């Protein structure tokens, strides 16, 4: 039996390893299983070039729990190790030099250790009082050996009898790590880190991994059903995805993976961190910021690259040119795929725009290279409006920017030469305004998602000669350009009287009143909220913090009284002062109701007043 000291130059190497090597202790199982996979993979490689004799047999990994002995065992049928190899690989901690390791990393955050030393095996000491290694090399004529260490620099190494080729690592778990004697805990860790490792892994007589996941195959080998089944494997409770992109690059970097566009019904369902990063099929993290462009963090799926530099716990990315290249490649692949679908099957593209639009708009706001490509396939859906002929709702069309420009520029170019894109944030609430715009021949599009407020502001800066105007931000005569307004049939005295009557005090609103001669078919009163102030309040509400102060400021509302409406003959003729004021108040409230600004006590008062007037 050989006895000796692991060749480190101070005895406090193991406390540092135990404390600082990994941020999450369950990663020890991933490291040991990954090493077992490597042992099997290396044996396959040696066999393929004729350096390993005989049959390979079943290449597999087994994990076993012994609650009585308080041990966890990881076994493989790989190439195994001789006594000399164990001495080389297990007894020389950190080939880069223990002194350098201690000098550079003692007392440092564990994240700073990353990527400098091959310390995966030593993660076993984070959870163990003692570790035993039983190994038999694939090489003919070699003896099996047993290595043991209790977490100090002292070890023992002796020859033993072992029938089968491969390595068994036996962890004698410490008191703080007894959770790893529970089958459910082990199964959860294996499911998280090892579900797609390329060698079959067995736990409690059941294979727990898929060694050949879809992304490791060539796109030509996969059917639509294969891609959909793999999505179900990743997200068992998710709805079927809209589209997917298969990444398969081997130069100038290695990158494989499948990215899915999920179906998003509502803006509030947006979830990030649903892309999993792997390195040679070993799970690393689901925090893929920097590798994946920010706007594509909404996507789901898997990316796998051995070229992405990782720390020793494989949890943090380091700065590297490959990361930027991969980021740019993924952006290009997504843009190319969307453009292809738009060109080949526009109807399908339009049907799925509700979900796709979030990705596209987010990308256009944050990535100028993506914006250049997306201008070709970004579309805006027309809000439904009444047909001028029959009154039925017209079929809502979709327009690219250029299509919208061609269809509306004649009527919707303002005095500054800008195309005015009319939009609605709530087609139901703003229906009356949409119908008035449609009657003028204007095209109103829907911009109603959680990111559209930001999208509008960004595109006004990025698109040339374009201005967005919400359809209810002014009376229809002023919606493209400010007009003086026609004269009303009322006398100046009657106009002044109406203006005074409409100067009602409404809680939480700053109301201004104007009297104009609109068409006789227009409503008696139109409530509008100035575009600039409303946008500022919407943005402030999204920001929180100090923004909440501005968001809670009173709404600015303009009541435009249509002096040409026939109802005012009756209103002005009413001799009972109190009734006249109530009639005017109701007309004002009806206009505010169309803007969703009548709430709480004001709404209750309106209802009671309406009943009283009808009585």
C-alpha cells in the first residue's frame, strides 16, 4: 500500500476548495457525472482508432444511494485509471500550481476562480467527509486500485481486485449533506444538469437522460413532429411553439441548438430565462445574457457551444470575442428565418403576429442591425372599422411600413411632410374615434401591447419622416394637422354660455373646454387627451419610482363642444337652470366615458343623474 501527501504546498487548499469552488453545492454531482461521461467518451475514441482492444460493452453511468452507509456512488464503464494515472490526476491538485492558486484566489469570490484550474473532481469534498475511488483501467495487464482521502492532503492508494473496467467514486456524505441520500433530491439534480448527457445514465434502475437530443442531430434528420416533441420534452406544460430555428455552426465557432418562438397570448405572460445553455450536452445555466441578444431572451430552447468560456462552476460567462460573434449570428439567423416565413407564407405569419410581434418590436428597439432587416417584415394590423357601404366591420389588413405609406400618405401626410400613423391602444374603448377616422378614409392600426409605448417613441426616432398619433388625441378635423375649425351655427354669446356650462369640476382631471363647428354628424362633445402629455404619463407609469409621481398627476383632457350639433338648441332653450347644468354635465360625462376617464364616484353620479333626467 502506498501512502503519501497530495502534492500541494500548504494544508489549507481543501478548505478553500470546499468553501469557494462552487456557488451551489449540488453542482458536485454534475461535475462527477460529467467526468464519468468523459471517461466513456474517451474510451469510444480510443476504440475507434484501435488503441482499445476488445468489446466496449454497455457504456453507461450508474448512481446509487446507500442510506445505511450514508454513501453516494457514481460508477462508469469508461477507460478507468491505473495507479500512475490516479497519482497524476488526483494527487496533483491544480496543474497550474497550488501556490499560484492559493496566492491568487484565497479569500476571493468563487466566481474569480473560474476557468483557471481543472478542479471538478474536488467538488466531491464539499459534501463528503471521505472520498473513495475504485478504478480499473481498460489497458491489459494493469491492476485495479483504490484511492482514499478524507479532505486533508493525506491519501492512501492500494491495489485491489475489481472485476469490471471503469471507475466507482464513493462519497461518504458529511452531516450537512444528508439531503443527497434522498432519491428525490438526486433525481432533481440529475434532471437539471444531466438530462441530455451523451452516455446513458441510470438511477434506481431507470434511465434518466436522453443521450441524443434533437439539437445534436442534423436538421435534415428531423421532422416537424421531432421538433415539437423535443419542445414538449423541454417544457411539458407549454403550448406548441410557433416556429423554431435550428442552429448548426462549426466555423468560426462551434454552436448548435434549437430556439423556439413560444406562443404568447398576453403581454403579461412574457418570461425570460427560458433558454438553456449547454457545453457538450452538459447543462451550464439558463442565464444566457450576452450570448443571446436581449430581445431574444423571450425565446425558449437550447444552445450548446464548447467555445463559450466558462468559469470552474460553469455558471458565469467571461468576456470573449466568440460570445459577441455567437450573439450576432443568432440575431442574423432569427431575422433570416422571420423574413423567409414572411415571404413564403405571409398568411401564417400574420396569424401568429400577436406573439411574433413582441420579439420583432423588442428587437427593432434594441438592435439596429435587426431593425434594418425587420423593416421588411414588421407589420401593423389595421383596427376593425365599419364599412362605408354596409356598416359591417371590414376585414382588418396588415401593413408593412412601406405598404402603410403607399396606402395612406395622400391623406395622412401633415404640413411638416411627415407620415402620420394613426393608432389605437384599445380598439373597443376607442371605437367611436376609429369609426370617425375610417369615415375620413384614414387607416388606424392597433398598437396595444405592453411594449408599444416604447416602440412608438423609438420608431419616431429611427424611421424617417414618421409621426405616431393616437386616434383619440384630438378631434378628427385636427388629427393630421391643426385646423382653425369651422364656424358653428351658434352665436358668440351662446358659444360663451356653453363654454361656461361645460367648465365642470371633475376630480383628478384638468379639463379645458373649446367650442368648434364640427360636422352635424359628429358627437355633441368629444373628449381628447393630448398625445405628448398622455405618452409622458404612460411612460412614467411603466418606470415606477419617481415616474409614479408623474403617473399620478391629473390627466389633461380637452372637451371640444360641437356647436353645430342639434342637441344644443334644446340645451340652451332649457329654462330650468339646474336641469340645464345636469344635461351639460351628462354630455361631458359621456365624452369622458369614451376615454375611460369616468370612474368611481364620478361614474356613480353620472348613472344616478341619467336616471333622474329620464324620470
